[in-house]
C-alpha cells in the first residue's frame, strides 16, 4: 500500500532536478556566496574590541532588536557573536522566501499548468509528486546548510567554534525547510499557486511581526513563534540545538499533514471550495484595467492590509524604542525634559528611516509581480483572447504598468499609515504625519524607477524579466544590511533606493525625486515602445 | 470566383523563430461570403499564420491585410470587425463564463443580446461557473458564444471544435453556415476533414510553412487520383503498365483488381478497361483525406 503510494518517486525527483536544476543552483551559489562573503568581510569591519563594543551597543537598542532579534551575546563580545546576531534573521528570511517560491512552483504551479495530471496518469504513486518535492526541498536546504557551515569554517571568525558554525548552518537550513514543508501543507488547502503563495507569505509575515513584537517586549515569548526559534540558537555561546530539533519536528508535522490532505483531496482542487460566479459581468468590468483589478482585488487587498499591519506592528513599539530614559534613567536629569523629547524623537526617526526600507520592499513585491504578470498572462494564452478584440497593445501594457505603479504607492502608503496610526496611539508625543508623508514621498520615485525598469524588461526581453527580482533583492540587501556590513556608497547606490538619504532623519531631497521621476518617464516610454513591437510570448 | 476585393489577403508571408523558419511562403486570399478551410499537419504553421493575422506575432516578411488594412499596424481597427476562437481557450481563472462573454463583447463595442442568451442555452453552458472549473470543451464554448454573438465581418477559428462533443460540433457547423448565408467570411483551421469538406468553399493546404495548394475541393480533386475497383472478363494483368496507374492490388485472380489513377489519365485507362469487357466497376472520387495524405506525406523540404 505505502509502496504504491510513493511509486516512482525517484524518477520524479530526477525530473524535478532537471526542471529546477538551474534555479536551485542559482539559489545555492547566491545564498552561500553572499553568506560567506559577508562572513569573510566581518573581521575587517569589526576587528577591534572598541568597534565590537560600539556595534553591540547599537544592536541592543530596541530598534535593532526589532530587526535582528534579541541581543544575547555576553561580554566580551567577539566578531563571531556579533555576526551570529546580525546575520541569522536576515539569512532566515532569504531561506524562507526561497523555500516558499520553490515549493509553490513545484506543487500548485505544476497542478495549475496541468503537468501534474500528465504525470499522475502514469504509474506514479498518489503521494509521489509531493514526496519528490519534499525530497527536493530537503536536499536543497541541507546542501545550503552545509555550504553555510563550510563557509563559516573557512572564514574563521574570531571567537567562532566548529559547533557554532555547523549550528548556524543547520539552523538556517532547518528554518528554511520548516517553511518549505509548511508551504507544501498550504498548497493542499489553497486552490491555486497564487493563493498558496499568498497564504504562505501571510503566515511568514505574521510570524515575522510576532517575533519582532515579542523580541522587543518579552524575548522569552519568542519561543512561541516558530520563526523566532532561529534567534534562540545562541551560537558560539551555549550552542543550543533545541531550536533546530523544534523546527525539524514541526516541519515533519507539516509534511505529514500535507501528505494526509494530498491523499484526500482531488487533483486540482483545494480544501477551500470555489464559489459560484456571476451570471453577467457587472457594469464596472469593461476594459483591461478593470479586468486586471477584478482579478487582483483579493491579492491587492491582502497586500494593503498586510503592509498596514506590518507598519502598525513597527509603530506599536515606538514608545519602547523612543524612550531613552527607560534604559538609562540618568539621561533625563542630564538632558532635561525638552532635550530628552527631542532626542527620543530623533531615535524614532532613525528607526523609521531603517524600517522604511522594509516597507518599501514589501510594496515593491506586488508591484513587480503585477508587472511581470503581463508576460505570464501572455504565456498562459489568456491575453490572446483579449488581443483578438479591439484592444491595443498600448492599452494592455498601460493597464498592467499603471496598476503596478499605483499598487507600489498604495501599499507603501498603507505601511507608512499603519506605522503612523500605531505610533500615534502609543507615544505620548507622537511623530507628526508630515514626517511619514516625507518618507512616502522620498521613496516612491525611487520605487517607480524599479517598476519602470521591470516594465522595460517585460517590453523588450521578457525572458530576462526575473532580473527585476534580482535587482529588488539587491536593493533590500544593500539597505537592510548595507551599513552594518560596511557596503561602500557606490554599491548601495546600485539601486535608486540607495539615493534616498535616510529620510526622515535627513530632509527629503527633491532633486533626487525629480531625476527619479524623469528616469521613470523615460523608461516607461521605452518599455511601451518595446511592448508594442514584439511578438506575444507563448 | 468573385473578383470582389478580398477580406483577407496574404502574400509571401514569412515568420522566423530564431533560426527556425516557421513560415516560408504563405499566400492566399479570402473573399466576402466565403468559408476558407485551412488544413495541414501538426506544426505546419496554421496557428502561427493566424497569430500573425491577429497581430499577436510580427511577420518577418511579406504582407497580410484584412479589410485592406495591414494586420500589424491597424490591428485594433481590424479587430473591431473580427472574431476569433482558438483551439486552446485560456480564460481568466477567477471570472465566470458569463462575465467573460460579456467582457469580450464589451471590448468589441458589442452588447449582450437575446442572441447571446440563445447561444448560451443552445450550447448548454453554465455561465455561472468560474473559468477555472470549466472543462476544455466548456472553455471553448465560452469563446464560441462570444464569437458568434459578435457582429463581425470576418471570423477566425483555429481548431474550434477540438474539444466539443458531436452535438455541439453540429451546432458549430450550423452557426458557421448561418454566418456564410449572412455574407460573412470565415477562416477555419481544422483537423476534422469531414467538417472542412462539408463547410468550406475553398481550401488551403499548408505544409512545412508553405501553402502547397489552394482551391475548391473540386479543383483539387482534379489534381489527384480516383480509386477504381474493377472486375472484367479478360485478364487485367497489364493494367499496372498503363501510365498514371498506381498502387495496384489484386482482389481475386487476374480479373478483379483495384488501383488509383491520375485524373489526367482517367479517360485512357477507362478505354482500356472497357476493352477488357467490364463486369463491375466502382470509382471513388478522392476524399479530402486522400488529398490530404498525398500532400502530407510528400517529401520534406529543409526548413532550417
Ligand atoms: N514561439 C515559438 N518559438 C519557436 N517555435 C515556434 C513558436 N511558435 C511556434 N513554433 C513552431 O512553429 C511551427 C508551427 O507551429 P504552429 O503552432 O503554427 O503549427 P500548427 O499548424 O498550428 O499545428 P497544429 O496542427 O499542431 O496546431 C511548429 O514547428 C512550432 O514548433
Ligand atoms: Mg495550431
């Protein structure tokens, strides 16, 4: 019985490898290379004890705790313990994104395109495709974990030990794997690939926010958040393996759940039953733009709400962050009340400047996704129907680009708005709305350049459209970690986001905004020209 | 043949995908009120031609015009008066069939009319289902209903019945005949030869990216062989030596054979046969299938 359920898993594994090989290789090399490169650079950045003490002080502030987790390193600080604090959460985010993307494409993605139906028609066990994907993810995470461990061994950070190196490598692998297995489980519940992606990111986003709030307020509670386990490794100190065990157990549970559900359900169906549709189109469904909005309304509302919740979660800790007196009662006497308020406000502003980058990336993801959807809709043949009617190329291109641009603006606004609202509720002397508006105004033009660049790829070289993700990812990396890993200025300015100068700590620079807007217009012109003269992708 | 201005005119159309020449030389025209059958083996380039006509692909050479306008430059104006149904209908997964029909009509400036409702009923489509849950045939019905309720002048169908059951296929044929009677032009690409034979006024055969033959079925019959099954009193041993006789098979002894004969040698062969004193003879005109086989299996020119 069991044997027939998993028949031909081996062949499917080889097929998966053939299909995903390049993608897996890029992730492996990319992540391991990034990790090792930063590790190698670390000694140069934090070589002296003074440098270590300074960065430790920064990492202890609530703002940094909210980004990187509780600071648990004990005196005397070593390069290795600082590295463990700074890198673990960030790398875990990358691992999780990788796992979600690959797991969705290999399960629901295959089902949506009908490939799975073909596969299942052969003498392939009912659970074999699921198991093959699980094996693929397991090997991928394990190999990356090994590479991380090996990279750390090579880097020989002062204060590191072999157990700690492998603990970090395996811990990151396990946290990625856990979310991979969770995605397999969600793929059985949702009905389509995009629904699965949404559900996975919703849970991921939720746990990110939960761990941030618990980290800042009650670090012990972070144990209740699976995403937070990665912070509890205590590498190079007590070297705890318990979190890794927890992740493996929960991941295994998810895999078993996925197998049970997959065994029960019909091919192509989910647990969420599809509703009946409308008999006739409503008057509002009348062109490419409304059509796109009609398709995306669920996704877009989810992004707006998600961004607002994330912003609000950040905002809700502003009182903790912006209270110097709490951590150091002497300060109040030293500075005097009004100076203290000003100092507190500056800290909050600094924090907003750092967080803005998270909100910006969160807003860029749906915008770029919509932009690239133009090509995937072509490939699915959906747009052929549209183009057979009296609808011009320009109109369709403009709809997708327009919706992408507006999405970028609205999702960022929701995030900034959520931050403002929550900050306003918890702070005694809240930061005024104008400050938040500046953030929005400062980042939007830079984001538009990136959306427009994605549009150019779509218009001219649709095969290379994934470069847009690479660029966005680099933008996130260079700004989230840039200063901490001492990335040179030119490297941070490889994306337009790098030109936005720490608003709201510094004033909004309109000259940057203007050239970004000018560049956007130029790129959009180029994109629309290209899109009108190329073959439709198929 | 009417010498009115053609609705569709294609000359020397060429299309390359990288190094691969998908279309090397496409040439044909369709006149008002005509149903044109477009047939050819898999991968011959039918869908590619149609996609060029729709402005989805850009030709590398030659010209194609619909209503006298260039298909690439003026696609929007052309599409106002055109309807299209592909063989693989892909729809917006979370829209219902009813919504999609209305949307496609609206995009062409048409309305959901009583005719639309009648078509939905005739094709027995449940318009409330989400497109994701439709079967292949049902997705095709959605596109067909939208196309037939559009008031267009030119209809393009690319294997429109590949997923339909015989009842709905019948309905499709009736609808196309109605279009024809209303003076509309139709381009029908299909692998169902009986359908093409029944409905089309003229036929174009495409192979390896080149049009190898166009004309009416009668014209084409003339170009090919008639099958003859004959029984005579005297021996037919020498039939095989006559010019234009192919594929002789002996049915019973020397006096009952069947063979195929080239149209231009038919008279000579018949004279010879009657000289052998006929007992029974049946002659079968070539079906489209025979025609088709002949063109399909001919030597392959290099397309690289
Ligand atoms: N985008 C593309 N890139 C490369 N080759 C293509 C592309 N589209 C079509 N082709 C090739 O062009 C040739 C013609 O394809 P086309 O779809 O027009 O055939 P068809 O006559 O419609 O066949 P069928 O009867 O199977 O529908 C095929 O060999 C196909 O592989
Ligand atoms: Mg075809």
